[in-house]
């Protein structure tokens, strides 16, 4: 019956009664009438494509900027290619030193949308709820007359999986497809129910009842873009891949089947033996060995497949912009919440200061303002995102952010932007804090000697230069600036870490 097509989302166990998720013209109409009389076509649109647990090395635009051994840490030529993501970089800008505020899902996501460090968002650890009294870029854009939408994994409203109907929208007026969490590769859709399922369960069901999560969320994004294309819009697509369980749908699951991977250099026993304590956490079963590497090679092939699937989905969105003459006036951003170690330093997943964990892709295109082919060799964190994106969109606000407005770095005429700016990121609760610029990284931990890495001389992060007299000046500079920022932003680890290094 028609009345059922407008039913609200009702949570029933792991099921969601959510007919609006499956398509509803009336719902679309509701969100299409938000344009104020003062809006003009000159307002730039915004699309953020956000992935989860994404190693920056798997994007070929980054591979081209790296040395061969860093681009192919799993063996010469062993990596995936991303022509559509590369297109954004080639026609816009790529940041080579962009970091998560904290390299796990919830705190990083909270920082991205608020411009604040995790300790100020209410969500400094996974599974917590973002504070409802904090402005986001979406609340600000909504007040400017933008149609604001969010599609995909949210992870700022608890640990519940495959459930929608999130009450607090954080400024995203259309949050029908905002999913609390979960990484099952497929959804089972039947009688307006959605349930996350694995590939084995999906194979037993009629194809008409099964859709891959990446396809589902990309489809819904395109539906919203079609609805909102004639008014200023801001939409964030948060794809749950390429996160574990590391499964790519056909044909992506066999695309890299013939690759013969080598163990990263940092897995060699002589290097494993000298790892700092903050890199050897075994409580979460994230540390691996040589035997495990042999068994887990298939996971890396699947990971590459997921990345390629994501890239094709990006291509669908780029095509929509081209077909609808929206390319010139639309800002499109590709980024992630954190990386994935994938065997480097004998680890999987994230949560450590190493580059593969904390460094994230950040690629942006805005033909009206950002010169094509721009490379930014400057340290940023995603705390900088909200003030920067608002500035790029010429949106004025009195709201104060922890992050900096770095819009000029992206819009100036320089093809290459080099800076020694120092910023920081940290582990929730202050267990370790990391000062970083474009070349150096200082890690200070409660239970470990300070570590200073020179990413130019030692990109594998194997050598501690902290006590090297030739590095005393940069070590001191990073340390002083780090503690200034920790105090300024009320970082929880300030007193403990500062006391440790001054003993």
C-alpha cells in the first residue's frame, strides 16, 4: 500500500524496516525544496568520497610520487591502479602528507566533519556518539541554503551494525542512508528489509535480493545527485570498503589473482626485533609473522580488488558531473579515515603512528579555483578539513576551529607547495602523540623512548634519530611545537608525555 512506502525506519534486531531506503519519490521531493531565494548557481557544490581503512599506496596517483620501493612495498609492480581517482588528482591537487587526527574510525571521522581534535568532539574513541552541540560543516552549509546529504558508514552513533534511522543528523538533512556501522560486503534486500550478509550467504540468494554495499551506497548517492543537481548541494559518500573482512565482489575478486607478493622490507626479523613498544600491540591480534603473511596474501589481492571497485564507483560519479555540466562548479574530495598497515612492520589494520596507518589519501578537484596538477608537500590533518573546505566555498562563519584554513595552499598559482608546517595527531587517551611536518616525525609515548623519524632518509621508519646530535635541532623544534599545540588544544596526553621527555 502507498502508506507503507512512507513508513519510518524501525529497528528490529539486525534488520531495518526502511522502505525509504529502497526509493521514494515523496521523500526525495521533501529534500528538494530547501533552496533559499538568495541562492544562485554560482555557489559551489561539494562531494566528499570517503573510504575506510585505505592504504594511500594503493592509489596510483600516489605511487607516481613515491620511489619504486615505496610505491611497491609488496614487490615490484605489485599494486592496483585507480584511473578515476587519478583523474581527480590530475585535474586538481594531491596532498602528500595528510594525516588522520587519530588513526581509528570514530575520532578521525569526528575531526573531519567538525574541524576539532577528537577530545573536543565527544567521540575520541571508537563507538562513541558525536556531541550534538558542536557545529559541523554540514550544519554550516545547511544554514547557507545547501541541500545536505550523507550516504554510507557513519560510525559516530555507537557500534550498532547495518542500522539506519539515526536521530541526530549532524546537519545532514537527508540522512536516510546514514548507516551506523558494519562491513559486511553485501546487503540482503527483501520486503523493505536490509541486512548485512557475507559472500557465502549472498551466493545462496536470488540476485534480485542482493546488492554489494559499495554499489548500494553509490547508487543512492547518484539518486540524490539527480534530485539536487539544480540547487547547491553538499553530499558525503562514506564507503565502508576497503576495510576488513577483505572481500571484493566479482569480477574484482579475481582481478589480482596472479600477483606474487613479497613481504615488505619492514617484516624482516632484524627490524622486527627493534620495534618500539607502541608498534608491538598484540592485544588485538594485529601483529603478524612470516607464516601469517603467506596465508594472508589472498586478503591483499581482495583489498586491491576492493580499491578498484571503489575507483569504478568514483568514475560513475565523475561521469554524472560531466553529463550534467556540473564539473566546473563542483568540489570533489577523495579521502579516508585512516590507513591499513597490510604487513608493514608485521602489522595489519591501523592505530599506530606509522605512515601506512596514520597517513591518508587527500585528493581534491575544483576547476574554478584549484590549478590542475598541483602537489602539496605540507603536513595537514583532517582537523584542517572543515575550515579549509568552507573557505574554498566562500562560506563565512564565526565558529572557531582547531584546524587551520589552508585554502590558499590549494588555490594559489604554485604547482608545488612546500612548507615546514608542524602539526600533530595522537592515539585516543594520549598514549602516544606525534608531531609531524613534511619530512620529520616525532613520536612520544608513555612507555617508550621518544622516536624521531626522517621520512626522506628512512621512509620505512626503521631508524630512531632522536639521540643523533645531527638531529638535535629538529628534534627540539618538533618537541617544543608539539607541546605548545597539545596545551592549546587540551590534548589528554599532554602532562604525562611532557613529564616523560623532560625527566
